[in-house]
């Protein structure tokens, strides 16, 4: 007869149940830790988001600084200053060009827009709706009354937009200063965080940090290429169809491509609206097909295949990362999901493969150079007497013959 009051020992449970329980509580701890971390980040987003944007820009501009410093023998500060001035000049020049083209083409476009509005009013009056001028005036009056009745909510929304613009200005300043110091003292900042760790952990942390930074630089370069392809595709399509302001539209698409989902929708809508106002509904429909084709090719071909190959991520992982990031943190989550996943993937692989043990950075020559440049104090010390791998979950000890250090 079975005594149900007797406690169940671990050995009495099936092996599969023990394995599932071991994985389950570990996964629960990981999910809780990640959730707390994301919750904490959400309360300091004004600091975290500008810093991450500055890190992405530093990944894009750091090769330029390195070229000026090593190949042209520029001092580090001068190299950073020249790079920042060139970058700001490029951004301001692009915006000025777009603004000039918009100003010159606005008058004719506005006249075409008024003509289109008149055609719409004529269609409303003579078309199947059959609305008279009095009916249209009544609709406009109802809309004005709705605005008056909801003036308080509109005012509160405007105030919230003012607060958002203030945060945006502060964030841009943080991006600017963070970018300067990341380009100037990025390696020093990295060594500071590495030296906080115990001495035995420094080689792994230093090597993982370098590999993660390389992955982020690769990501930024590929993202610029993808945005350029989007801008060329939509801009050339608009130029062939005779849509006005094709060049500013291409610049707008290039900038908007860095904002997943929202950027593509807004820039695509602007392109279709310009075609509708300037050339009519047929031209707008063709422009819509071009926008959809370019965006679908970017979403299903360029992003998963090129981006996934560049950052060593499977195309499905790229798609799921963007979707999950947008669900968790909106536009910011969609923007940073892929680079964060790429860096995490590289770091985990480097540590799991014990890459610092055969990394040339931690060889004897590198160690001597590090001691010479740091006053005899070694920042990272390779560890060859690491602890053996833990036993498997089923209690089986690791095979010593499979350990390359034996």
C-alpha cells in the first residue's frame, strides 16, 4: 500500500520532470530579472535612449576618427572635432537642401492642392453623394463646434506635445555630448568598466566588449545601406512618375528608414499624398505600389537577409526582435532591438566559447605592450587555470578528454 503522506524524494521523480523543473525555475528567474531591468530602464528613458543613439552614431563615425588618427596622424581630439563638424555639416546641408527645394516647389504645389480640393468639392456636389453647398457648410460648422467643445483636451494635448519637444531638445543635447566623449574616450570608458570586475573576469569582459562593439558597428553600416536603398528606390520612382519634390522625398525616406514601422508608414504616406495632389489618383496609385514594393523588399529581403548575415542573426530572429521590441518599448524598442540582440549574441558566443583563451589581444606580446603603456600594471590578465565545466543536469561529470586544456 502506498503511503501518500511520505515526502517524495528527487530520485522518485521521472528524469524528464526533474529536467523540466530545473529549466523552469531558471527561466522564471531570467524572465523576472529581465522584466525588472526593463522596468527600471523605462524610468530613465530620457538618459538611456540618447546614450544608445549616441552609441549607434559612434559606431558609424568611429572608423572615420580612427582613419584620421592613424592614417593621417591627426591628434585624437582634432580627429573627433573634424569628424563631428563634417557630420553636422552633412546633416545641416541635407536639411537645408530639402528646405530650399520645399520652399521653391511649395507655391506650385499649393496651387495644385487648391485645384484638387476644388475638384473634390465638385465631386461631392455632383457625384453620388449629392451634397449641396449648405450641407458642406453644415459639416464644416459641426467640425468647428466639435473643436470648441473639446478645446480643453486639445489644449492639454498641445501642452503634452510641448513637454515632449522639451524632452526631445534635451535628448539631442545629451546625444551630442555623449557622442563627443564616446568618440574621444570610448576605449577609456570601456576599460573603466572592465577594471571594476574581478581580475580573473577582465579578459572575458574585455574581449566580449570588443566583439560586441564590432557587431554594433557592422549593424550601423548595414542599416545605412538599407536606408540608402529605400531612399533611392522611392526617390527614383517618384522622379520617373513626375512627382514633385522627388529629391527632398528621397532624403525624407532615408531619414525615416532609421525609425522602423513608423518611419516607413509616414514617408510612404507623404510620397503617395504628393503624387495624389500633383498628378491625380492614377499616379498616386502607381506611387503607392512602388512604395509598397520597396518597403516589402526592405522588410522581407534586405533587413532579414543582409542584416541577419551581417550581425550573425537568423532572419527570423531579426523579424521577431523588431516585433518584440516594438511591443515592449514602441518605436525605441523597434529601433534598438536588433543592435541589442546582435551585441548580446556576440558577447554570449565569445564567453561560451572561452574566446579570450585564444584571442591574440591577450597573448604575450599584447601583455608586454599593455604593461609598458600602463606603467607596468596589467589591465587584463589571461586566465589559463579556469574552473572545469559544471556537471550536467543529470549528474554526469564532463569528459576530461573533451577539455582542450587537459
